C-alpha cells in the first residue's frame, strides 16, 4: 500500500511538471493526494521564524502569512513540537490556543487545520499544513497520505537545494516557491536600516500589513 501511494504521488508530480502548471506544485499535489480543501508548506528559518514556501491557493497562502504575523498556529506548533497537530474544528478550539490566529482563520474560511512535520532524520525543515473548509477529522487514509507527502517534500527540498551556494535558495526551489521575493528584499532593506535580523524584519513587515 505504501509503495502504491508513493508511485501515485510521483505520477501526479510528473503530470504537473509535464503540464508546466507553474509554482506551488508540491502543494497542489498534496491537495490531490489527501483530498483536502487546500495545503501549504512553511519552512523554518530558525527555531522561532517561519517562511511561506508554497501554497495551493489564496486561503492557504494567507493563513501561513497570518501565522508569520501573529506567531502562532498549526505550522508554528508543529515546528515547535516536532509532532503532528490536528484541530478538527477551529470554532470549538480552546480559547487559550491560537487566540490571534483562530478568529482570522475562521473569517478566511478555515474550519479544520492539520500540521505535519517536514524533516530529514533529526533535522526539522518545516511543516506541511492541510486546511479544510468543513469541520471534522482526517480519515486514516488522509492522515497516512499526509505523512507520506511530508516525507516526500522533505527529501525533495533537500535534493533540490543540494547544489546551491550556502545561504542561497536554489533556482529549482525558487521556481517551485510561491512567496513574493520583493517581500524578502524589503526585509533585507529594513534589517539594514533598523539594525534587525532578517527574521525580525519579516515579522515587522507582516505586522505592518496586518
């Protein structure tokens, strides 16, 4: 069963590559294989900061950006705990959890959110987050497919980045990513002007936009 699903994932990825479907193909394939509403990938810049790598649609994109702004949510918690996060219905989540993230996420249409670690061995790369517009748990098949997809994504990111210069993103990953490079250029300028690190500069920009 495992090998069959892996073959299916690679076939979907190959079809999208052949069709020149554009950026965010890993996220798009994740939606197809797990049959959820949308999906996004957030990379860990460090222990405290996230970077949106790709998203399947505007909702996933805005929800990851929301996490970067408010500093809480499923991707952040997944990266912190190195464990899966399953919130079946944001309307009935604990008031103490994600106090800033939850109200905005609900307004954007998300009801269920599920985070899966992206890692290679002990190295944490980030998180894969699945979003549902209807409440309810993932099925066992969806959960297993998401775990498998997170593993494929982790190995794919490492393989694509292998030949890049230190502290740079490979051309292949830049072609896959859906984040706005102008935001990171602005963060670089702000970091110099305000004597901040890049992570703090990105948060400052997101807070201003929020």
